[in-house]
C-alpha cells in the first residue's frame, strides 16, 4: 500500500503548473467544470511519480477521502489527515 502525503492545498487559479494535467484528469473523471476558486488538495503518492487530486468541496467527511484512497491502494498519512480535516 502506498502512502499519500499532502503536497499543498491550492485554489485552482493559484495551482502550480506541474499539477495541471492531474487536476484536468480528475475533473474529467468527475465530469466537473473547474472554477478558479475551487479548493484543490494535491497528494503525493510516495514511491510513484503520481499525484492524487481532491476537489475538497466534493467530500463531506474524511472517511470518503480515505475510502477513495483505499480504492487506489493508498493510505493517507496522519499529518495530512489532520490538515485535510481542517479544510472539510
């Protein structure tokens, strides 16, 4: 199982360019139109060159994030968990 650690939380308009393709991919999966003020968490999947994107307004609680990551064979680290809880 991979460990997911928080890289950052950004509004879409402030998102670093290197995460753009990951955000566009996740938006496509969710059939979502991205707005400039969408709050987006970028998680690094340790041991890979991949990032997991979370549109924070899509989650009502931390359990739904944990379930999504579990389906991707990843587990969120404790520090990231506490930070995300403060943003939900």
